[in-house]
């Protein structure tokens, strides 16, 4: 895993945030890979890679109550859902079109929940727990980049 983390860091530093999300997305069957920030009752999309629309760099915001990211924040632990329609942990808990989700917590400099880094899809996707260490390392690097001002506010577009 250290090689993947080094490669990810290199991609982020040399090619930028969007390329770093694309790098992570290539390792998963999920359509989307994104960085989201907790903002009260809203989940703000800071950056997004969409496999079917690679030029799209940011998605829409969503009410916290309809996101699996909210569960990652509440539990302060990674969450992987292969199929939300059959997963007893989440079935009926969150009203969303997202079927498969894999997310990790992004913490701020004081260790408090800041947001999430996640893969998600409206279709069922296979389990990817082997990428969990890379996602967790990447979450820390994304927060460092956020603090460095690489995330700019853009006009939100639909997910």
C-alpha cells in the first residue's frame, strides 16, 4: 500500500485534485468519487470525479439526512455498502438513489469530523475493502490540500 499512497500523492501534487480523484476512481467499480464537507444540515460537494462525465469537477450539495456520508460522520468510521437495498444496516434509514457506497472520514487539523472521501454509485458495485487504507491516507492528503487553498468554490451542478 505505501507505493499506492506515494503514487497518489505524486498525482495530486503534479496533476491536481481532479486527477487525484480520477486516480482513486480507476481503482473502484463505482461511477463517482468525491470529497464532501459537513456544513450543518447540508453536505457540500467540494470536488467530484464522474467516470461518465470526466470533465465535471463538482457535483451538487445534498441535505445531510439523505446521505451515507452523514453515517460516516456520526459513526466516525469507514462505511461500505455493497447494495443498500439488501443491507440491513441502512435499509430504510437513508432515502437516496445511491445503492453502493464506500466512504472514509476526513478529519480537520484538530481531529474533528470535517467531511468524507467516498466512492458511490446508483448501481450495485463489488466490495473494495482492499482500498480502505489508501482512501484513509488520501482523506488526510485532501484535507491538507483543502487547507492549502486548492479547493475553490464553484457553481454547483447536479450530481
